[in-house]
C-alpha cells in the first residue's frame, strides 16, 4: 500500500474515498482514531492508502477532481 492523500479535512477524505470506490480502486483510511488522542481538534492528518499498482490511476482521479494530495 502507498500513501495517496494526506489531509486534516474529513470532507476531503470522504469525497476522495467515494471517488476512488466509484472507480473501483480499493482504498484504506489510516489514522482515523488519532482524533481520540488529539481531542477532536483535527491537527493530525488522516491518510488514504491505495495499492501501489493503482497509485497512478488514483492520483489521476484526484487531479481530475482538483483534490490536493497534501504529500511532501
């Protein structure tokens, strides 16, 4: 699995995951439970991982929908 997206905005995560699932790209959301540790203030980013064979296709879906990847 490779990191596709990193953001603190839960709406971007939900939208990106819906787009990926619509394209038939399996994805997994990481760091969901970090909000328990941070008190729900949203300072720790969540990540979406995809299989490395589908990474380029997933990046294209994000670019086509103007979703920033937030990776460094």
